[in-house]
């Protein structure tokens, strides 16, 4: 069941379409009461926190986790997080409270690009946070976009290498184009540079598919850009399906060699 623990975000990335100001957090007490209501009336045992950023601070992540533990909710849940807050004591509290997955907005594994994005994150923080998340027994979700101001094929490769290095097989991970949504700093940059004319131009002419370019902010031609993105995503997709194939073969071994009575690999419902 989706639940909101707050609205807004404490950061201002240059590509973000969030239009409202500030961050409005619900109290831990009200969130616990809502989850108890869902458990009692609907038997809910898995919560997806749909906030843009539940991990708005280390303190809040710990506060909510400890409230869940005290209330003995015994649920599993996932949320959107920040890697600069992904440190062992925070992640340990989240794990004990039932967190199984944290979706991270990495966006790029290049310090120059992260700075231009106003991401307030470094590659060192990204790598340390991902390692800590995996060590805590929580699966990390990685989101990377490509095509922000000044990005190159070499920067894209850094993102691919990072995704391969820390792949735990939990997700099919691909890289999508950056998009200058109206209201974002990147949108106004595109207007200033003559790459977009208006909101109408964005919706009617440019933003026709989220997997295609809306505006090309790189020094590559559109054809070069698409060639780079196809190469990157081909590598990522091959890696994902090779792992799935190996996993399926392992399941087959378990049923026929180990006589695993719990095997359900060939059944689809």
C-alpha cells in the first residue's frame, strides 16, 4: 500500500520538476496510526513510501524507524533516500524497522556533472552510501540520467561501470535522458539558450517520449547521443538477463539435484 510520510524535498537539483517550496513532514505518530489502520482493516504488511524523499535527514530516518520498532508494526517497506544520509547507524535502524529497499537518485557518477546538477552529492558519498546500504542488508535502487549540461560519452561510461560494479540483481537498470521539465532550472536554461521556446513547445513538440531526447544539452549530435545511450543500455540489459538466466539454471539445479520442495520457479500466476 502506498503511504506519504511528507511532501516536498530539501534539495534543489537543476532537473527536478518539483514546483512547490519547502518540505512538509508528517509526524511519526500519525504515520504509525495510518499503518496500524491499514493493517487492522486491510491486512497490509508491505508499505511503499511514495514521498520524494523520506530520508530528508539522518535524524528523521532514525526517528521514523524507531517509531515503527516501538509500535511493533512488523512490516516491510521501501522509500526514496539520499546517499549522503546513508550511513551505518541510520541504515541499521531502518533495517531493524523493516526497510528492505531504498531507491536512490544518483543521476551521475561524475563529480563535475553532480556539481552542475546542484545535486549536493559527491561520487565518494555515493560509493560509501551504496556499500553501507548493501552491508546493512538493504537492496539499493540506482537511478542515473544522461545528457545534462556538458556530459560526455566518457561520463556515461562511468555511470555504466558503477551500475555494473554494485549490481545485486534486484532491478533491470537502464539509463534515461535528462529532461528539462517546465519549472526546473534546466528548463529556464534551455529557454535562455534558445533550445526551448515555451511550455507549449515542451509538451507539444519536444517531450514526446521519456526515453527520447527532449533537449540535447551535450556537445554531441543527436545521433551520437543516441548511439552512446544505446551502447550503454545494451551493456546493462545484457548483464541483467545473463544474471536472470544463471538464476533460472540454479533454480533448476535445486529442484532436481537438491529436491527442493519449496521450488516454484516454473510456475507463473
